[in-house]
């Protein structure tokens, strides 16, 4: 009797067979996915996707060529501006919900007085006033620069 050992009969051979079967299953799943994606890609979808990519590139080009918008985007990177934007987003959501729940408002003069007593309303009025003051000063400065001898001569 010859006692020749065959590695495929032992545990190593069974592991090798299982790994090979799992790999084949994964390849079959991947091939099925690619086939389904290829079948789903009609001319209409390809046209819409290329149109969307084209519009995105046009928008990116416009953004990068606009120095004012680039400066705004740079300002929005600062944490204090991000906090303000998050607060604004939350406020817009709450405002839209409140306006839907009470579209006519509650009362005339009494509702307005109640609104003015709210500390949040006073803080918001202060924010709008401060923002308006800074915007006004910056517009004045920009207008002076644009009508200076080196400027374009036309106010902004």
C-alpha cells in the first residue's frame, strides 16, 4: 500500500475549494451587476447624465470666475460663519413650520406686542441691524473704489 498524501483531501484542500467557490460567487454577482447596469443605460439616461455633468462644469466655471462669490465661499469656511448658517437653516425650518401652522398670525396688536417681547425677536432685529450696517459701509466703500480714477467709473 502506498501512502501517498493528497493535499486536496485534507483541511487545506477544503479551504481552497471554499475560497475558490466564494470568489466565483463574487465574480458572478459582479458580472450580474455590470450586466444590469449596462442594460439600464438607455440613450435617455446617458443624455441626461452627460447634460448634468455639462451643467455642473458650467456652474463650476462660473463660480471660479466670480471673485465675489469665491470670497463669500472662503468666508463661509470660517467656523463662526458656519454656525450662523446652521442657525439660519434651523430658523428657516422652524419659520416655515410655524407659518404653516398659523398662516394668518394670532391677533393684531396683541400678537405684535407679544412678538416684540420675545428675546429671540429682539436678538434677530439686532442681527439684521448689525448686518445691514456692515453691508451699508461695505457698499459705500465699494462704490468709492469703483468711482475712483482706477475704478470703472460706474457705481456698483
